[in-house]
C-alpha cells in the first residue's frame, strides 16, 4: 500500500492537466450506455469529442461500435502529424 500512496503522490506532484467537467462524464456515460461499453472505454472518446481531438485506439471492438461518432481512428491507420504542424 505504501508504494501505491507514493505513486499517487508522485503523479499528483507532476501537476498534469486533468478533465473534471461534469458534462464530459455525462457524455461518456451516455456513450457507455448507447454503445454497451464500459465507462472506462468511453471516457477518452468523450474527451476527444468534446475537445475536437482524435482518439487513437487499438481496440477494434470499440472502434467498430463507436466509429460512426467520429473523432476516432485505428492505431494501424493513424499517421502522426507532420513535425512542423506541431509547433
């Protein structure tokens, strides 16, 4: 347990950006129900949908169910953006 507490403290000290918007959780919950998926599976997709981002996934089952919603691509079909567009 001590290791777990230390790991959580370390993560907390990194001050990583997090999403704590109730709307995001509600959207993820609706997706989970609509797609018959675990909430864990839909949280990242809801985040991508809410932020005009792209979810890159290796989960073919989820991709098949959620692909019609957009903002999702299979890992083996994803191409990283060009270096100059990241600046």
